[in-house]
C-alpha cells in the first residue's frame, strides 16, 4: 500500500529531522557554547543525524559551509570549532559522502564499496597505476616522517584543481581508495596519514557487502530528510540509481520503509519513500503550532537546501547558487544565505566578511516575493534582522552596509 503526505507535513518533517524545529520534536540540541566536549558532542550528533557534514572552501561570508550548518542548529556555537572537529580519536572521518564530507566513524566499513570503486579515481582514472613510484614514495615518506600536509608536498605550483601537481593528485587518489586517510585539517589544508594510524582497527577489519552498504546509506539519507524521492536519496551519498532502486525494493519488503506520495498543488503527486516512524511523526507534526522563530541563516549547501527541486516543492523557494555566474548575470548574489523563519524561507542575504576591519558587509537582502507594492511583513523583516544579528555575533563581526536591497 502506498501512503501519502501533504506538502506542509513533509516540510515540517524535513525541518524536524534536520534539527531545525523545537528540540522536543527534533531530539537534537539547540545550544552549544564554548569549545569543550559538550560542544563537540552536539556537533557530532548533527553529523550523526545526516550521516555527513559537507565541506566547502568558500569563506566569503565569514565562515565556511560546515560551520554555518552547525551554527544554524547550535546557538552559541564557536565557528572556529567547526574547523577543528576532525582530530585523532574523534568519532568522524573524512571521505566522499554527499561531496567531501566528515562522516560518522561507524560508517567507515559501509563505504568499503566506494573505496573499491575508487581504485580507479573517478576523475583521473588509474592514477596510482600510472605513477607507482610517486605513490610508493609518498607512502614511505608519511610512514617515516609522519603526517604530511598537501601544502608540504614537493613539486611545482599549481594554477587550480585541474593543474595540481602529480603528488597531490596521487595523494587524493590514495585517500579515495583507502590507502591513505585524512588525519586532520589545519587552516583547511588536509593532513594525510597512513590509514592504520587514523582509522581504528575494529572499523578497518569489518567488511560490509555492497548491497547492505547501499541499504544502510538509503536509510541514513531518509533519517536526515524524512520524506524523499529516490532521486534525492541517491544524490545524498552520490549513489547509482540502479543500486538505490534495488535497495528500496529490499527495504520495502523488510518493512523498513514504505512508498509514500507527496501530494502537490492540483492533486499532482511526487513518488517517494519514508520510514514508518517518520510517517507517524509527520502526522503528529501536522497538529503542532510552529514557533515563529527569531530567524536563522542557512548555508546554501545545507542538507535542507542542496536539492533545488525538493526546496521548490516543500518551501516554494527558488534556491540558487550563483558562485559560477558572472557578476552581471547574478540575480541574488555570489553566496546567498537563505533566512529560515519558523517553517518558511522568507529572505536571503548576500554577505561579504572583512576580518581585517572586523566587519561583515550586507551586499543585499532580498525578501521572497519582493514587490514594492507589497512589502515584506513586519514579522519577516524581524526574522531577517535577528537572523543576521545572530550570525554576525557567531562569526564575531560587526554588521556594515545596507540591510535592505
């Protein structure tokens, strides 16, 4: 039997599973001040919920995406802690999840199929086989001298990712295939080490068959999304559609998931999947009165936002990432952070941080449905204002520039 769910219920469920509703519904912390064990534990719980925390290099807004994701859930969270989460003996590792991500250590065996697939690097082919002496030298140097930063590898300079010197490419390929591991990041630079010195033996020794691994990742994807289409599930961990389809059939047969249609405007339906416990939760969430949040800024790479079609379906919000567009062709800005108020996406800011002056400049603020004849409501303006102030406080910068378009 195929279940059904309305847009409002699916939206509330998505926010609940994402840790963006009241703590009593999300079972997630909402505060994490300082840099101690409690703050680290709170951050790890968020990574556990999604199964990944996507990393990104862009810091123009004053913090990188992985920091913004944590800040948006954990009021008082120190953005510098986000840069230091990957440390020896912490319960996370770095690998290819949604993109390059920090992933719960318990999932290391689950990604064995990907390490096997990536013996031929997805971009560069059999790079290790083509440069065996480079691979051998790198591994021996790390074994003898200790962890090695990518910055410290010998060779000429590079003009960008596709021109990286061979040693860096080989190191990336060896990490992708599991021959090396990322021990930590310093100033966002990877530090490579031998896998046996980073990943505990209990996780390295365990093997997970490909089919079961895909099932595990499908369930973890649904745990983070609530309701999702097969396409969204596949994109979450960059899985092959055929593998996901087979896993969905097996999980349905075992009653771990149920097929569920999202009822759209005009009676149209979008076919998807949901865990039985989340279907029950969605029903309960329909009866709650959502809190009018003070407003919070979300990273453009937030797990709630990266699937643009899903954002349009659930929030009627046109999510855009315009980093790669020429300035004159951008509609909203270079790196826009949407404003979440309660269960609505009401505005977006384009921000530029200047650490030297201690300021964060508001390049633009745009409200949804921005129309001079119908200005944004006072509640939406207040949510946008407090979201910006909370973010500026978190990154330790003073707000400068216009607060409206």
